[in-house]
C-alpha cells in the first residue's frame, strides 16, 4: 500500500550508546531517522518514507532487570511481548498488554503505538503498564521520562511519549509494570445465529456491571478461516461467536461465569466453557491468528481499526457489510467487542484491476460511518501513514496544531519518523514556518 | 468528506471567550489543592470553569462533565446507575467534597485507591481545553479506547493548568463493586497484607497499623477476610497534607524523622506532615524538556503564572 | 491463480499465500539470532517476490538471505495461512544453484560421497583411527566423540517392515540402528534393514538445491525398498525426505511409496501394546529432555509420538521452553554457516540447561552430533528404550 519510500542505511544497534551515536550522525548530516521493531504494525508506522536511516531495535532484546518486589521490569525495546511474559511466568507475573501479535511484536513497538489487545478491556492499554522510558531524542541526548517512584517530576511526558509512533524519540529502555496472574480464569465461547444477538449480548454483559477480562467477536467467515488453522472446535455454522474471558478470584469468577452464560442464553446463544487450560489456549490461538488466517480467504487484506460506542455496534457492523459488499469485496470481522474496537477487514486480490481503488473507497466509507456515530479513527493500531490524511475527519486545525506543538517539544527539527500521523498541512515545515513568523508578531 | 464535530456547548464557548487570547489567567476549581506547585500570582484574572454534566451514557461507561463540577456531584449522579469514576470525592481519605473534576485532573493526584482503581490519568478519555491563543482544542476522543493522534490528555493531567485551561472532560466510569469496606489490621505486616488481600484497592500503613480497602464480590471479600489476620471494619484517619513520592519497595526504609505518615503500600505515595526533604534529583535534560513543552504551549506564560510543575 | 511466470520459477499462488503478518518471525531461528527481516521467512518471501518479478537482481545479499535459511520449517507450523515456505525456498535455491552454482565445491564433493556406502564407511573408519590418535579436533568439527572403527552387522530377521538405514548414520551411528531393530522386534515384528541398496535419501541434496541428484537417489531408494510393507525411519531428516518423494518426483508410484514411510516412533505408538510387558521394564532414572528435530516436529508432525513411546520407559520427561526451536544443525548447514549455526545452538543449549535435564534425546543424527559438539550427551530415543528392555 505504501510504496513511495525505501529504507536508507539500516542499523542494528544493541545499546543506548549506539542509538545515540546514530542520532548524532543523523543530526550532523540532517538525515531523517525511522525506528522499527518487529514490523508487525498495521498502519504503516514503521514503513520508511523518503530514505530515512532505519534503526532496527530487534537486537536490543534483553530483559535487563526484573524486580519481583516492585513487580516491575526494565527491558530493551526489542524484547518480544510474549517473551517477557514467558520469562516472568515462573514468578506468577505477566505483562498485561497482549496485542494479537504478541508472539512477534516488540515492547518498543507497543510503547510507540500504545498497543491494546483483548485483555486491555479490564487491564488497560500499554500506557497504564509503562512506568518509565529511557528515550534518545533527535539531538542524541538520552533522557528518562517517568520513573519508578509513585509521582515522578513534571509533566507526564512518559504518557506523551507512549503512543507517539516513533516521532518523539527512540525508546532504548522501558520500565514496565508486571501484573500478578489471576487466581482463576474462565473462558466462554458463545455462538449466535445472528450478529445482532452477539452484539446485544456484549451490551448486556457490560450493562450488568461485569468487567470481563476480554470480550472478542468473530463473524462466520473469520471463524471458518481460524478453525481451518487451529481445529479448536469453533462452530462454523454460527453467524457470530463471542470469546468472553473472566478472571479474578475463584468464587467471584464462578459467579460471573454463570451470569455471562445466562445473559448469552437469554440472547439466543449457545454457551461452551473451556474445560481446561489446553482448550482455552487453543481458542485464544485461533483468535490471535485471525489476521494471518485470512490468507485462506484471499491473498491480500486491508483492515481498519475504528472504535465506536458499544451501543452502535450492530448499526456499524451492518453498514460495514453493506459497504464492503457494494464494493464487491469480502468482509471479515474479528474485533474487540467489549470496548467497541472494530477491525473491519476487507479481503481481496491486489492483482485484480481497479481493486485497490475500491478498497480505498470502501475504507473511507467505513471510517465515515464510524466517526458519524461518535467513534474514533484508531483504537490500537495507530495512525501511521495509513490514516494520516483522515486525521482531519476527527480533529480541527487547532487540535492538530496542538499535537504538532507536542511533537516539536521533543523533536524540534522533526527528524523522526517523518510523514506519519500528522497530515501534511500540519507537518513540521508548516509549523516551522509558523514559528519563524512569530518574530513578526503573528503569534502574539 | 466529514468534518470534526463542532463544539457547540455554549458554556464552553463562553469559557473560551472569557479566557481570551491575552493577559494572565488563573482557573480556580474548588481551591482544595491551591498550594500545589506554588500559588498563582494575584494579578491574574480569575476564571471559573463551567459546571454541569453534559452527557452521561451509563451503557457506554462514559460521562461528559464540565470541569467546574465537583466530583462529589458527579458521583451522586453516577451512583444512580451503580457507577463511579477513579477520581476522588469526599468519601476517601485525602479527598474533599469541594474538589472539582477540572481541578482534580489539573493537579493529577490519584486518591489512595490508586492501587486498585489505577491512576486517574487512565480514566480521562477526552478533554476540551482552551489553548494560550484562546482556541478551543480537543485532546483525545470520546471512546473507551483510542490511539488517534498523540496522547494530549496525559500531558494535561497533572499540568496544573499551565498548558491549557480544561473546560470539560469525558471520563471512563466503572461499576461500583458489589461490596466494599475498610479493614483495620492492628497486627500485620503491610507487604503481607498487600500480597494476601486480593481484593484490596488500597493498603495504607502508618508505621504500626495497616488499613486495607477491600472491594469486589461479597464472597471474594469474605475469602480475603478469612485469609488476613484479625481485623475490624474501621476506616483510616485523615491524611497529612504533603506527599512524598517513593518506589513502593522503599516504603519500609522511611527515615526515622519522617514524623506522622501514611504510606500507600504497593503505590509509593507517602502522606506526611511536611514537604519531602529528599526529593529525587531532576536530570537537566528532563527539566529542559519540561520547559520546552511549556514554552511551546504557553510562550507568554499567561496560564497560572506563579504555578509550575517544577515546584510540586 | 496458479502457475509460474517469474524468474525464480515460483508458484504464484504459493507466493501470494503470504500476507506478511509476521507470526513466523519468532519461530525462525535465523531471525531470532540476527534480528534481520531478510533472515526471516517473511523477508525471504519478500525477496523471492522482488527477484521473481524482476524488480531486484539476484544479488549476493539476496542469495545469502536464501542460503542462511536452515530449512527447519518451523515457520510452516506457525503460519496461520499455510504458506509452503519450504517448497518455495527449495525451488528458489534450485534456480540459484543452476544459474550461479552456489553450493561450495567441497560440499558437493561430500554430498556425492554420501550414496557410496563402502567409500563412506572406509573414510569413516580412517577418521575413527585418526580420532583415536588425536589427529582430528572432533569437537570443533562436530564429529561424534568416538566414531566406530568397526560396526556391528545388521541382519535381516524377516520381511514385516523395512528399516531405512541411510548414509552417515549407518557409518557413524550404527548402534542406533541395532537398538532400533531390537525395539521393533520386541513387538514381534521382523525387520529387513535397507543396507547398501538404498544408500541415501537425498535430503541434503534437496536442501543444497541439487534437485537432480536428489531425484536420482529417490528413484534408487524406491526400487530398493520394494513391496508393500512399511518403511520405518529413525532419522527425522531422512523420514521427512522419504515422505516427500511423492512431491519430489510427482508420480503415483512415488506417492504410493511415501505413504508407506513412517517415523519409527510414529509406527511404534500403534504397536506399543505388542511389547511384552512381563516383566515390566524398569524406568531409566533422571530427567529426560526431548530435543525435537525440526523435520520430525514441523515437517512430519510426529514429535508427540516420541514422548508416547518413551513415557513407559523413563521416569520423567521434561519439555524445553523454546517451543521446538531449531538447534542449528540443519544437515550440512552447520558446516557452511558456522557462526549462525553456533548462535542458534546457543539458544538451544540455554533451553536445555534451563530444563535441568540429565539426558537429552534426539531422533535425528544431525541434531545430536551438533549438540554433542557443544559438549552435551545426547542419546537416540531408541537407545533408551532398548536399554530399558534389555534391563528387564
């Protein structure tokens, strides 16, 4: 989709000092710099535009320190999300953000995108699990934002950095919070004849005062593709399935499980509770392989990541099917229903003439529908280059200027990950010229 | 092509007009944390944020509230639907019935229940604020999950109103637990309580007594009470006024001359009678970055002159 | 949309089945140690695409990216889209070999020696003598600690099943064949060792891009291992190759042949209750870690059979925490890409040491030699089972 750039020199630093040295060279020769983790992002955030120096963090892959007492760990940015969890499992801990790509994505990438995942419904997204970040700024200077103490100094620049998509600096060390593993976990698979019934169940579960660890939905096409891969016993005949997970203390989880099952049945669903850890793991493997499994439907896919109010799920889903059908594409839906985070996916074959234009048009309509009901452009994948030009759908000129200011506080020359997130009218050149004219009194 | 939603709340527009684009301004909330970061200069124009709940959507677990509304008022409305937010009202130690939503966000200090409810910044989904040039700006978005653009909300939470004046907020609400109570444990190790009480949303320790706030399913709290040493249902006393910031594991290493204190076990905040004599040093690079943010957002220092996040 | 037009002769549908999701990356041993996308399945497929479509020339760097693949095929197990990476790479390497003759001369020479059993055995015996005289640095070369000067003869006891004995394994590790035959016979089944008539499966030739040699060896093995009876294999690499003759030769005869091939553990699982349980065999003491050869786990998918066969005969089986990551041996790979192979092996030895195992078993001679060279003691599962049976 983004073919107008190529990588310049590709560097594989393995320490903060290396990254500082690279930034120093980039500053001296005024070259753009792009940081990249595992390259599993879904918005082109790590795709080079122009010919930037590419800083791959994959070799900065060490867990530097685990503090069991404080339940924190310092990790390098190239540590794979699931590797960290595996490493601290014997301590009864895990890293809570669990994007579906968690077996491949890096924690540096999670920080850049403020990644979510199924379990952020209850546990919160990456930002809630990052205590401090050592960042190399575009000047080559290294600073630690946030801290391990309760209320670190100054503005929450740690919070600003998380989700800044590589445009504020390069994270070289990250202090994450580790979460104790729940005493009890129950995973329910609910199957429905109608998508609307599944959506109604989601609304009813949330309205009942429960906060499940995860509420995921998959439609019929997605279930078929996933079941072909994992053979977990997903019901192929259902129009939609929900994967609902409850965790916490044993007796409370038992009560909640019964409550969810009852709500599901009342909405016309059939309910299966995973009998053991093996069955549970297989069900989740299916859910987390869904995007890759779409290769069984068509050779290419394109997906959006909008969030809509939960009460609008049915309305928006129906609109998505209508839009995608009308553009003669194949719609597959798999998403985080609990927080209204849709992943409408269009499967297609890019060699078909004119198909790219149809995909783009359908994508735009899906965004419009989502925003019209009070939604947002991206729930967890980020803006990158893909949704950059749609930012003006959601934000005013003043909003975008404020975001550009924040970026320029960190990277005054806008050297890092150029051409992402902010539409070109709000890019650095524009802001720089505004700033230059300040001397003439334009900015009172 | 669709355009961003137009801000048509008359109260908000009037707030922006009042702040305007010139002259020093200070925004007053409930005045309950007026000393934090230094008192604003008295020659600033005093402005108050609008009040009232704009839209409450219990089924979405979100509420849009104007910044001048007190948290207590907000929680009274949410309670009708069995919900609340992570912001402190008068019912928790250290909270005040006069605290406003805007003031609480601007000061950015979480209540003692941070252990279980999370930092208040994680409850803030969207803010409308008036920027230094007088324009109304939207930070964040209305949904419970959102990564569209940079995370402006996090920068404003705890900014003491020095980057922009908060007009309204969309907050995440949470169901109230089925049961909650304080348990006072006269004879317990604070760390042991932290590790044993699975339903604890707060564990406080004054050097000899531990208080745990237990929240959740009735049955789960019951189980906790069985696991814990003997306790009685008595809340902790009021908190001393100053906050020290520590790593959680350093709490048992507080100096002898600390005086009366109340430590938030598992979090690291220590409430004391006097300011922190030994705050962590701030590296020059971090201080410079903080100044750059303020310089760019409010180049003329018109917002809350005299207050600064550097002097917390 | 099948068929091929591109410069590498790759099947377009196979290439298109990759959506570049990246779920293969953490399972790829060379990506894990280099961190470079060009050394991952996703990156290699991207390179195949640009070369195939003529967008980029077949540069040295791209050839190196293909060559550096150990062909463990863990990516195929991980892939939710069933991308046939192994086949794509074999075809690409075949073209590279034809156009550039990329395999080193000494490797080709070595591979030509494999199907010459008498030469191989004589050479091995010389090496064994030199080893006794401390003239060769065995550990550094990855040779077994004590190559046999003489080998116990394998004798046919009947025609119930074939035991495929192969090339290097027969010359260097015939004791494992002896043990395997004993275990099979304990089920009341007679065994005919394949011997010199089917001297080599051709797996290494396929991996090196020497497709024509591989096909010649396949035809030879097929004509030697005649009949309808099962062909049992105790080397995971050979088993995978024999099972792939159907595709390699693309004939009904080859497909019928491949259907008769079983990994010995796979076959034993269905014959365990035929082993006389009186008296019961005493369990071998200690923690036994199972190193899954890639060609058993990812290609044949029969690694669970090893556990089920071993369970009754050992006291404790421990699983490694690396999800069956390759050990770096890769047939002749460790000779050609020494440093990468050692880096990959470091991860494996780390996992073994974390498992606190007393014994490591591997059902593939290449893997066990590679690990032995790291100073570990590695046994074949059949040796342990035979030992337990003998101890009754």
